[in-house]
């Protein structure tokens, strides 16, 4: 019923889904604010796509898979941020004394240039995020869906970390 546009059925469906998502996510992400952000992101994706999707198994299975993907992205992003030292990112700000050695700054700038030469969109996405734009603002500027922006950002960060030699390999 909800898929065909019945508002009350849709409200009830998303109410139940929200409760289920919150319980599941709180077991995976202990910070309640972060967990709620992930839940809201997953609900947004589900709301945007469920009407035009044919479900192979079930709606609930599909929706929870969307949530699992969003949790995985969150965990990966958090791990990447933990590996990149905040002061290393601050070193790229012109005129700011960061206490980092010149060699590290040179490597960071070199790697950012490598990412840019490999894929301009990756470099623009990293730069816009560094400048403080939100995901929706970046996706609008780069003319891409927010879901694809997350893929782009994950790949761009992976390329940057690989170049800097900060991968687990």
C-alpha cells in the first residue's frame, strides 16, 4: 500500500522502519548522535528509492541492507579520519603554522596533486569537503547524487591514504 502512495500506510511503514533501524544501529554505533545520523541517511535513501524498486526478497531485507551499507560507510569514514591526522589537513591551509615538518606537507600536497591528476572529480570532492561544504552541497556542485558522492569520497580518501602510505597493507 505504501509503495502505491497511501500516505497513512507510508507513515506507518516509516515509523516501524525508523524504530527498527534505531535499535539495529545502536548495537553497531555506540555514539547516539552518530547512530541517529546514519539512521536518517539510510531512511532518506530508502524514501527516495523504495517506490521505484522491485524487491527480490522483501522490502524489509532491502531496507536493512541499505542501512548496513550506510553503517559500513560510516565506520570506514571514521577509520579513515582517525588515520589522517587533523593537523596534517590543517597544514594545507596557507599561512598557518602547523608544526608539521616540510617533508610531510610536501608529501600531502604531492598526493593531493596525484589524486587530482588521476580523477579531477575526486580532488574537487575532497577540496569541497575540506572547505566545509555539506554532502548535499558538494553533490549539487559536482552534479551527482549524494549516494554516489559517498562512493567518490571513499575512493578519493583511499587513493590519498595509499599515496601517503597510510594503508593497512
